[in-house]
């Protein structure tokens, strides 16, 4: 069998289990986020992250063998947080409400820390997805597909294709807004929702 593409991204050496280890890893990952926000890629190093986190470089290397592992942990943290919010969309009573509940956390995560979000988008495109992040992305697609099957939304001839398109519309509009420095989360959420509803309403079987 060929090597898994996931081996291209450096992963943590070990998973923290005790409360103290979990706190250390959390501090390291947040320090990495702040270094990226403040200094960008040029100022991002394991030494800088360790200093900001208040740990030794040796302690950092116990969990993260190199910079890519730190970036991977940040991408995973963002993805897991997003899916936690998106899961709540399934609890909404209508498709319209569920759609808004899916879009709103995407806007929030992109605009809450826009500089970090843009850097992680770049890194996510550069690095292969690790299995956990791939699982989270698949779950978001499944939530979107389930939402599009709600009876109050226009029927789609190919729900899988429509779900992929909707995810692309949401990501494209939100990423563009982040690049332009937009800050109006509510306004952006409504624009993205209108774009998605417009797409769904023009499907051949819609109406």
C-alpha cells in the first residue's frame, strides 16, 4: 500500500492525558496562535512559542516535534470548535433556521481572529489534512447535506452536489470578507445566507 498522505504533516509526539499536561499543551497551542497573529510566518518559531507559553523548548518538543505539528494542532483546534457550533444547527426546527445556524459559526470563526484565520487557511491548503481534521470536515459536509434535505428548503436534484456547492459558497464569501477586513458578522451572515438561498432556489427541481 502507498504511504498515507497524512504522514506528510508532522503530528504531536504524544497525547496529553493528565490535567497538567493538557494545560501545558493548551498554553503552547494558544502561544503559537498569538505568535502567528503578531509576527506572521517569519517570526514563527518553536523557540518563540516556547517563550510565550512559559515552557522550555524541550517541553514543547515532547508534544510537537516541529512547527508543522503546531500549525496542525491549531487547524484541528479551529475545526473541532467550529463543528461543535455547527452541530447545534441540527437542533433547529426548520431548514431555514438550520442553514443560518450553520453559516453563523463559520462567520464567527473567520472574523473573530481574522489574521490567524487567514494564515491557517493558507497552511491548510499547504499541508495535507490529518485524519481528525478530515473527519471534522466530512461531518460539516454531512450536516450541510442533512440541512438541505429539510422539507421547507427547495428540493435539490443532487443533494450531495448541492451540499458541496453550498460549502464552497459559504467558504468563498467568508474568506473574501476576511481578506477585506470586514467586521460586521451579522451583515455577512445574512449576505451568505441570501447567496445560498438564491442558489438553492434556482435548482431545476426547486419551486
